[in-house]
């Protein structure tokens, strides 16, 4: 009897905790769950995430890449409602394009103890053209409420069998159960590249499969005009490799400030096509080494051939450089010419789209057209100029040899063993000050013979932000005065991008809102278009409630609205590096005239903090008397990237910096 009870109990336990992931089999337990027991901060959770990617052959289309997607998501609260919208990006190139079919989707809610389902209709599915190269299928699930479960599945059909999307195993919300499969015929050989901090090992197996061909034969009779058509079939058998991934309770990958691209650290697997070997055909290689990758890109007519075209610009370049012999001046003149001549159309790409000649003629082009044109002109002018392959921050870091890893190209000039990096897509960029989107580890310099070498894309020289503020503090806690800010390098580039393209009144309004009610007047910007000089912003201001008045004492931070109030680093542990983008320094010089009738009771002490290995520093130097206070604060970050091994130290450094900037001066009424 005891044995029967134990067995019954065991069966009940298994039944209770077993989960049915068949589409539509939603349980009350899933709908009743109020939070994720392993991550109570999660606004939503993938209850089930499934993807199967495989090759399918048809006699009309040949091999196509098919991906079957099935996802089930629990939404706990309103903050999780964003997961009710799904967007599928579909690549297209010429007449070939990816497409989505068989969309099936439902929202499930509990209503009076019963499961209520709401179907996504065709009217809720939208297809839009996002760009020349991408379409998008977008749908938002109906009847979304707190506590609901949504579920959808669909198929993606792609003619681009050589480009397999990454298998991602980590997202911004937790995953309870993940299954993924990649099936590939023996004709395709893929390299497997993994990244992230989550250990992922597939189960691999080999199976036999076949392709069925239909043959049609037409015959004509000997003594009549009648014809007969007969059909027959034949099969070709092949081996198929299957890799299966099974994961449970995958933690969320949470973002934090100063991450260049969270996808660089997302646990994932990338299948990169190495070569194809079809029956009775020679092996076709795609990418196995960086040499192969560079050779493939350089020999593409949309890259190497475009560099060699010179006739369309010769006369104008000859007139521009004239008798100028200094290489730096030649480089600067050509760089400025391209920036003013051709406007970037917003498209990335290492390959030209319509060609450099058309871009030159029509004054607009993509990244490759502008920067390959620039490189060609620099070479024509006798400079050692080369194209540089880049992966933008948005695209991630190409850790392994891959043609898809690079999505951008810039130019460079080699002078005295130094590479000077140039990007003419941004009209405010200057030599060695690249747009922020390109500051992503290393670029690959390509020589004429197809060889390559790596070059650091991060700048070595600091971008500076110097603030001088002179102000009066009155006995009511209001401050008024003037502020002058000088910016160089990337700080100046960023400012020009924000200021030069907007209405000045809107810009001032955002400045006032940034500092929570600052009243700005006599606003002025100097050198907004003179790229050879630092940009200077100046204005007068008034701001109320900048001191606490308690009895006969006044308390205030001498940095006022400029002080740092929140530590950007909040995670207990961090596995990925801290990416500041570029080295920088900020200097604050603040002169404060104190109100009459008060004396200085206490003032913060001077302090100097230093990060290890000269990574950065903070200096706080203050002097004062009953009439005025002078404060100088200098912060420096000396490297663009700081290893995660310094995270605890960096977090503590910012904690102390914030505490110091928020320390108060105390005045007592005489």
C-alpha cells in the first residue's frame, strides 16, 4: 500500500511539473503565475522559445533556408507590454527577398477561472519597407493585460542560404525553456563560432535524408500527331547534420551604461558558411581565414574596382591640390572636398550600391561610395591611402573570420608609420575623430594586394570638456551668473551633431530641462562650423532653490546643478568591459560670490582619487573665505575601454566621486 501511495505521489508530481509546449496548450498555472520565481524583477519571461533552421530544396528555387519560430511569453505587468509587439526584419537584395508565412498567434487571459483566447487577425499584421535592403513584418498581440500569456509561430523563407542568422540564447528577460535546431545537408560546410558567458553545448547527430526529383518525358507516336507525357521520380540521398540545443532557466542579460553593444556579450552561436561542395562540382570557398575574407571583399567589383576609378574626379582634384606638396594639407583639402561634395544617404555598407561615379555626380551615396571615393582620391594625390573595414558598434565585434562581420568602410592615410583615420560621411568629422558609431575596437586596413593589418579605431588623445562658471548665491538660495563651456575632439563632434541640426530655441529648451528649470539667456555658440577650433558654448543663467536654508544656516553643494547624482554602475557583478568610447577629461572651474551677512562655517576637504594602472583620476580642490569660494574639479578617464576585472574598483570610484561632489558648504548668518 505504501508503495502504491509513493508511486501515485510520484506520478502526480511529474504530471504537475511537466510542461506541454505544443502550440495552444496553455495551462492555468502559466496564467496564474504572478512573477518569475528565479527573477522577481522580470517584467516578462519566455516560457518557451523554439527555433528550427534547416535547408529545403525545390526544383524551381533550389536550396532555401527555412526557419520555424515558436515563442510563448508570460507578461507580468505593464512594463512587459512591449514584448507583445514582434518585429521580423527581412533582408532583400534585388529581386531576391526573405518572406514570412504561416503566422499564427493568440493571447490568453484568465476570465472567471477559465482560459480566454484572442486570435491575432490578418488586419493586425503589417508589412513595411524599412529601407532599400530590408522589409519588416510587425504585429502587436490583441487583448494584452497584466498576467496574460501570448504565443505565436511563423516561418521565415530565405533564398540567402549562405547567411544564417545567429542562434541567440540570452535576452533581456529570462527564458524558462529554450530549444533550437540547425540542420544542414552535407553539401554545406559551416564553421561554428560561439560567444557569451553562458556555456552552450549542442547535441549532434547524423541522419539520412533525400531529395525527390520529378522527370517529365514527352513522346510522339509514329503514325499520328498525338503526344504522350509521362512522369517519373528519382531520389538523391545525402547525409544531414543536426545540432540541437536544450537550455532551461536562462537568466536575463541585463544592460548597463557604457556597453558598446550588448550583443557582443549575448550567449549565441553563429554558423558561418565556409564552403559548398555539390555533387560533380568544385568546392566553392566562402570564408575560412581573414585572408580569404579580405580577398573576397577586395575582389568584389563593388569594392576593389571602385577604388581604381579616377577619371570622374581628376580635373577637380588637380585644381584643389594644385601646387600643394605637404601631405597633411593635401589630405585635409581632399577630405573637406568630399565632405562638402557628397552627402551620406544614411545607408551603411562595405560595398557600393550605385557606384562612386553616380554618387559623385548626384552628390549623394552610401558609406562605401563616399569613403572608397575618398580613398581613391587620396591615392591619386600620391598619398599612402587604404580602405579600412569596420564593424559599427551596432553591428558588434567580428571575433572570427567572417564576411558578414564588417558592415562599414572608412579611409586612412599612412604618414610616418601612423594611420590617420578618415570618415567623410559626417560633415563635422575631422582626421582621427571618427563618428561614434565606428568606435568599435579594431578596423582592418586592406592593401592593394589583398593583405590586411589591424588598426585601433579608438582615439588615443583625450576629448576635453572645460567648464568655467562664475555665479552669485543670494540668501534665498537662488544662483545667477554665467557659464562658458569649451569642447574638443569627440565632445565637439557630438555637440555639433546635436546643435547644428536643430532649432536653437528647441536646443535651449532641452538645456533648461536637462538642468530641471534652469533659466537661460544670452545663449551663444562659437565655432559651430569652424572645425579647426574647439566649440564654445556660453550663456547667462538663473536657477532657484539651489541651497537649503535652515534657521540661520545655508547648505549647498558648490557644484550646484553640475554635480553627479547617480552612480551609473549598479550591477553587483559585471562580466563585460566598460566602454567609454574615447578617453576624456572634464575640468570644472567654479567661482561663487557668497551672500552678504554670512560667514563660512565649513567647507569640504580637498581630495584626490586614482584608479589603478592610470585608468583615471578625480581631483577636488576647494578654497574659500567669507566672501567667495573657488572650486576646481578635474575628472579623467584615460582609456576608452576598461576591463571588467576593474569593475568593483570603478564602481567604488564613482561612489566616492558622487559623495564628494554632493558634499555641502555651510554658511552661518553673522
